[in-house]
C-alpha cells in the first residue's frame, strides 16, 4: 500500500473535547472497517483548525472514498513515497 498525508481544514477541531474527538475517531474507524483491507489509518495530528492524517491505502481514490463516506473534508492529499527518521542517519 502507498502512504498518504491528508490535510484537512476543519474549523474549531483543535477546540474539540476528548469525547468529541473520540466520536470523530469512531466514525473514521467505522468507515475504515467498510473499506478494509485496502486502507489503514495510522495516526492524525490536530493543530488549531487543521488535521494532518497519515493513511496507508491502495490508491488516492480510496482516501477520497473514505472522506466521502465519513463526511470528512479533504484539503490536500500528498503521496509520501519516502519516509526518513533519525535512524536514517545510521
């Protein structure tokens, strides 16, 4: 599967409570379950009015299908063909 970075502009997302974020995650998980095994949500970062989500998926189209079924906005999708980390230096 390919790795994707999905940017989402979501007004007020950074102000949601833990309970509200739990609901968002549950909705995403239910959609992922319907599309499995061709898509996987790894993690998301919430910063003010944006989220940055890391997904593994068979195609970019599947990322958009997840967004459509879940009612999640998509601002930008970027394929990430190479991942480096501090361990890359060794």
